[in-house]
């Protein structure tokens, strides 16, 4: 067989073997065996010495073309096998989008947070500012600036956690009143502020008491502030929280920093005032304390009590939430029991 025929035969066999290959390794072995230095093409070219000189260029060109054709056949087959592998992998890893997705539990804001934000938004709508104040407070602002000197018996009801003789965990958000009054510029208008936050008292935890809880203090200082302003504001608040048909009533009470002072009751939203277990068959539910700001409190902040007057009120978000949603144990707010918390998704 002539060298020309050997080369053509090698090309035909090489291309056929490449097409029959089923694995990439077979193609790699074929490339080494056919096109390597020890392969049959190289061996066949050693017979070039026996070829007439005028035929050698043609044989050389043929040999190069044979190598190129076999290399091309191997590469095409490699591309085909690689594509088959990719297709199989995609099929094996295919996601069936028709299957139902795994459900994800979506959380919600804590019911106390919802209650506080709802009350804040109500007062912001009335032109109030929100000032949360400090949980670590000075005795001076927590008691003395609220007309409660060091020997006042009202301190016994607000026994708290002292850090030093003059620093304590605040017992009431009313402590922010003194700071707000002394920093406010009354030439720019009245002071209207609510102070939400956590307060602390030395108390035994049970279904209705906690050593820490939330308060929202409200304060307005302006000229000619009256009990009518106080009643109108609190009546609007109670109707916003408990329903549009609620009525409120004032009962005389005592707080050192207001004069006169009142306890505020709202008509029972469960029985509409007819009497039930929730209102203890009185038709009314006590919800907060309030009053007109004591002249001493104004004067200690450098405000002339003969020109300005004020009103103040304090409410407990826990109490509001317990009454509104029928919660019987204040400790449920703090146990982080998801079964309890998920009942209040988007209630406000």
C-alpha cells in the first residue's frame, strides 16, 4: 500500500473511531494514539525517504490535512458529548415549578408595639411630638421636678431600682416632662408632647403586675388650657382605641404633679355600659390617670403659672391592649410565645 493510501486510510479510521466514542476519555486516548509522536501517522511519514522528491510536497500536505481532519472530528465529538452531559445534568437537577412552594412563616410586630404606634400616630395627628426620653433617669427629674420631694409619701408607691443615690431606672415617663418644659421655646407655640417608653418599679410579677412595663405620658402647656381640653382629648383617644361610641367620665383622684387630678373611665366596649364581667357590672372601665399640670411643676421649669397652664395624662399600653383584646395575663406580653403573638397580626 502506498504512503498516500496509508494516510487516507488512517484519516478514515480515525474519523470513524471519533464518531463511535462514547466517553471523553476515549477521545483523549484516540488523540494521543493517532496524533502523538509515536502514532501511526508519524510512523507512516518515516517512509517519506522512499517517496520521489517531486511527490513529497503533496504527501506532506496530505499528512497535515489528515491530522487536521482527525483533530476536527475529535473536537466535534467532544462538543457533542459535553452537550449531552450538560443536558443530562439539567434534566437531573430540573425543578418542578408546578409543585407548591414551601411556606415561610411571616412574623409581625409585637402587639404592644402595634398598640404604642397606634396611639403615637393618633397624637401626631393632633400636632403632638414624640419624645421617648431616658430609661436611666435622675432622681431630680423622676421625682422632685414632679412635685415629689425626697420625703414625700408618694415615693413609697413607686419604689424602684436605684443605680446610685441620684440615678435610677425611671418609674414613669412623666420624668420627661421637666426636660421638655425647660427646653421648649414657647415663643414658637405651645408644648404638645407624648413620651412612650419602658418604666420600672419594684413589684411582684403576677397576672396584672410587672416590675417593668410601658407607659405613654402626654403633656400640653399653653395659655388657657382647661379640663374641657383634657376631656375632649381623652374622649377622642378612647373612641379611637375602643370604638366610636365610647363615653368617658372623670373621677376625682390625687397625683402630686397635677391639680386637680382625675381617674378616667371609659364606657364598657363589651356591654355598652349595661354591665358585664369585664367592667365588673359597673358599665365603666378605668383606663388612665390625668389632670391639670400643678403650678409648682410649671414654676420649677421656669414657666409663669399665672400665664400658662397645662394638662397631663398617663396611660399603660399593656392595659389598653389587655382591655381591647381580652388578654387576662400581663405576662403573656413578655413570654415570646408565638402561639400568643401570632393572634395579633396586623390588628391595628
